[in-house]
C-alpha cells in the first residue's frame, strides 16, 4: 500500500473515532442494544428452524447442533447489524458537526473543536406580553422542535433541520449575557421534566429564553456542567490576566519611583559637590 493511501486511511479512521466519541453514551448504548437485538433475533430464528427440522425428521442431534451454533449466529449477525446500524448516526453527527462549526465560526468562536454534540428539542419561552399577543391573535403556541446542540469551549450553537437545509436557532458566546440552568434534576421526577433553561440578553432589557429537553437527560446535565465549567475557566483566566496586568503596573510604578529617587539623589549629590567647590 502506498504511503499516501496509508495516511488517508489513518486520517479517516481517526475521524471516525472522533465522530463516534462525540455521540452521547446513552445513544451509543441504544445503538449497541439494537445491534445485539438483531443477533438475538437471528439466534432464536436458528433455534426455531433447528427445532422444527429435528421434530420433523425425528433427529435429536440436529437440535443439539443448532444450540451449539447459536453463539456463532449471534456474533455474526450482531457484528453485521453493528456496522449497518452505526453508519447512519455517525453520518448524521458528522454532518451536524461540520454545519455547527460553520455557524460557530460566524458567531465568533475561537476554538472550533466541539466539546459536546447531541440531539434535543428546543422550545421558546414566551414573555407575558407575547402570550397576550398570541391569545389576542388566536395563534398557536410555539411547540418544541428537534434540534442539534453543539457546545464549544466559548460558544453554544443550536441548529434545526428544515426543507432547505440547516437553520440557525441560537449561536451565542458563553461569556456575554448568557446563562444556562438545569431544572428538574434534583427532584424525583420523570425524565421528561428534566430540561435546560437558556437565557440570552441580546441588548439591555431584551431577554430571550428557551427550554431544552432531550431523551438523554444525562447528556443535558453534562451539557450544563460543561458549559458552566467553560464559563468558570474563562472567568479565572480573565481574573488572572487582570492580576498580571495589575502586577505589571505596580512593578512599572515601582521602577519609576526608584528611578525618580535615584535621579533626585544624583541631583542632590551634584548640588552638594558644587556647593563645596565654591570658596
């Protein structure tokens, strides 16, 4: 194999591993369970066929042979189903990753490596005056829509799929007028009650709110904790930069004072020597 082909194969393998690692653990478990279910189904079908043949021909060893072959059927069919079931979500996550990176770039993200990508449902939260307008116009209340959520070290991007392609629902920095809160995780409630509350202040007095729900509540909680970890890390970096700046200013001020004191001492010594030189 040519060196270029080996490099391309290694790069594609690394990309596949990266995409698979971006899929939430809960969804990965569902994919694995679906593949193993195909293996169990094939094993049971083989057992049923072996039992029918053994009864029809009255040959008991066929049934025992079928039982011995069941683990091999499970391994072969589950491995085949694994490659088929795994392909679609990996392609979907790869597409969501590429699209969200583009929107994150336009949103001003400095790091385009997503820390978390997952499926969710986004529902806007209306204010009291907006609810009154909807009731007056007899319009339908907004419903939750399926979206893709991508969390970057400094930006959150939420996109929805539409007839004309991806549509940006939210693309905002984590460090400017942004807050995220997990709700329903401290109480003994159903998973449907677990959600994330997102608030963004576009300009003073204008606050937009959304509720983010998902089939994977552990992923929601991981998103909230990781986002707050990014915000805390940024605050610490800003505080450290301010401390360094203050220390540099203090050091600069101290050097200026030392230089002034030294200049004043030299001038005093010169004036003293000139006074002693006069008769």
